[in-house]
C-alpha cells in the first residue's frame, strides 16, 4: 500500500511538472508574440514620424528660397573677384616658372 502511495505521489509530481512546463511555454510564446507586436507598433510609429518630418521639410523648403537674387549676385561678384586675383598671381609667377622649367629641361 505504501508503494502505491509513493507511485501516486510520483505521478502527481510528474503531472505537476508537465503542467508547469506548459505554463512556462505558454508564457514564452505570449512574450514572443508581444515583442513582435511591440516591434511592429514601433516600426509603424517610426514610419509615421518619418512621413511627418518629410512633409514638414518639403513645406519649409518650398516656403524659404535657398538663394535670393541678392545672394546670387553677391556670390557671383565674389567669384569673379577671386578668379581675377588668381589670374594676377599666376601672371606674376609665370615668367619664373617658365624659366625654371627651361633650365630643368635643357640641363642634361
């Protein structure tokens, strides 16, 4: 009779262990599903935010001209001045460069 009680206790422990495994597996599955759901929700939120920011950026770029006529004229004038300055510097050193090259080429 005592062996029967022991076997009954063992069966009860095994059944309880099996039930605990099922509970743990169900919890893992629920956790995994919730993580997937949270990831999908986060991706949706990021997509909505990105779309919103792109719309705002396009709206701002349309309302604010990048270069006004005054800025373009000022940049053109500055560019012309820089080019003239570089041409003058090149003209000053050009004879020296030619002389140096001729010396190097003719000396053997």
